[in-house]
């Protein structure tokens, strides 16, 4: 494996989730019987926890076969030019200078971004835009020729 990164959610998302579940709890306790309210609160808590856990398990990997972003794969033979962006430059690439044919694998809480051009005529996407906390490391790992 050449590169691996897990895109964890920020801590403040967990705090927001706790406040969300608490607000649901206040609302349902006021209108439902206690046993039913507790059931709704527990189900809400489990649903929010599972959702945040799944979203936080997203992984970026570069290995000898392909680049993997979550459940999506791009084989090395289709990799084109790779560019790393941070901060304002990443915002520009995703905003005013956006490529409307790009495949987006982005996270709103991560400011780093890598653009990977796709060299496949059958693919409807001209490039991939992938969020990463270490854009220069990921770009370097993608730029290396795979070892067979």
C-alpha cells in the first residue's frame, strides 16, 4: 500500500449530533407517553450514531492496483494528471472554476483537495475531485508509477 487515509468527521459534528438527539428527546417527551418517547429517542440516537460512524469510516487508498475513494475505484491505467489544492485554491476548483463533468468525492469539513484527470473515453467524468487532509502526499502517491 502506497497511501492510506481515513476521512474522520470533526468532533464538533458529534457535539451537534448530541444536541440534535437532545432536541428530539425534548420534543417527543412533551407529546408522547414516556415508553414511546424513550423508544423514539433511542432509535434516533442509534440512527444518528450509525450514520456518523459510516460517514467517518470513509477511506482513501492508493495501492498497486488502483486508487480507492470509499467504494469507488480508479485503476492506475486511467489516471491522468494529478493536482493538489489547499484552502482558497481548493474552494475555487469546487466553486467558481468548477468542472461540471467532475466526479465529486468531497467532504465539507476538509479543505484539501486533489484533482485526478481521468484518461478513459468511456468514462463520463473528466476528472475526480477528492477531499483529503494531505493533498500533496496523496498527489505524490498517485503520480508514482504502480509497481507490478
